């Protein structure tokens, strides 16, 4: 069998398959379907400094080759996570990674600092697609200045592996990637969801409660693949690719475009065992093509 272990900065992964935040709960919800210790890592649902109720229903809608969501980062806050969730997941034998969101650089930094104190959480993933409440609601991740401000604040107070999740809703994603790398990001993950909309033509109103939402699923894969390819050429830190991955062949494409690891998201809703199937499929492809390790094909195109 090929060597499918990879490194993301100082973080060692037994294989390159991670779960995308918001699609795998805290991991515990999937333990009846897959061996959690068989994954390279689990990125748990978005966590904020204070509890959030999320958006009103309806907040999910099926679309052609994908889905829209506007859940709104519903969670009980970082203190609840530390006191109640962490004790349940800390002994899972894989990398448990927390996705961190916020409405100001200080919010992000404080949330990250509290997670920094948890011994068995070796990394966080910053969701910089959140709106900056002090700047008219524009997402931090759509400008170099906004992205840099969050990463700079977090890097001062967080001392483990720092992954920054990039928004695709920008003009030049490579520019944003270089900006967060300069502020100390250990890795970037991309893409987050694309902004989209669906309309109920009978009721003459949007299907989602807040009109628009994030598009994910196979429909976004060509865009994600292109952006991963662009970013991998622009930065020297590892790139984690996601967006529409539902098979080993999809994952192989992302590796060839320059991704060191991948995340699987929407496909978990269709097949709760897809992560392990992709992991095994990667191994089979590498063996069939005479590759001794997954690193041989990273960025090979």
C-alpha cells in the first residue's frame, strides 16, 4: 500500500482525508457509520465566542448538483464546547480540529485562545467568510486587509497549527492567500461556499429565509479546483482542497492541482461512509498507478 500520510505544517495526518466543518457535526454523530480514527482529521462545526441561534428556517435548499444553506453558524459558544463537547471528543484517535468564526478580530482571537488551552485540539480552521459588524457587514475574507486583521489577531494568541479557510467570493483568491500566509497562517483551506440563490416560482419568493446562501456540492467543484490550482502556485504553505469532492477520483484531481489534503463536506449527507470510501479509493488509485506516496502527485499538473 502507498504511503498516504501527509503533514500540514506541524500537524501530522495519517491520511489526507478530512471532514468539512458543518457537515460532520462533532464527529460523534457519524461514529456508527465510519471508524472515526480512520480519518486524517475531523473539522467540527463552526464555533463562536458567544452562543448563536442561527438564521430562521428554511435554511437549506436542494439545487442542481448541490445545495444551498444559510444555517448561520448556530452553536452554543466556545465555553460550552470546552466544557461539554471537548470531553466527549478528546480521546478520538485522529486530529480534532475546531472551525472558529467571529464578528471582529478580537472575537476570533479570544475564541481561539480558549481553544488553544485544550491539549487534544492540535489545530483550528479560521472561517474568515463571516461578516465584519464594524464594516457594514462585509466579510473579512473578501479583502486582504480584512483577512490579515483576523489572522494577525489570532496568531498573537494561538500557538498551534493555524488553517485559514478562504472565501471564493473574491476577485483574486491568490492575493488573499498570500496575505494570510504573510500574517502567519500555517495552511489555507479552500473553497468555502459560493454565494447563491434559489426561488420558489409558485410562491414567488426565495427558498431561503434570508434570500441567499452558500452553494456547495458537485456543482462548485470546477471552481474549487481552479482556485486550489491558483493558490497552490501562489503560496509556499500547504493547501487543503474542498468543494464538491465525493469520490477518490475527485480527491486525486485536487492533489494534482496542488492540494496536500482534502475535505469532504456535502457528500457526507448523501453517504455517511463516503470519507472512508474516498480514503481507500485514494490508496487503490496510487497502487494501480505505481505511486509509493500521495506526495508524488501533489501539484503534478
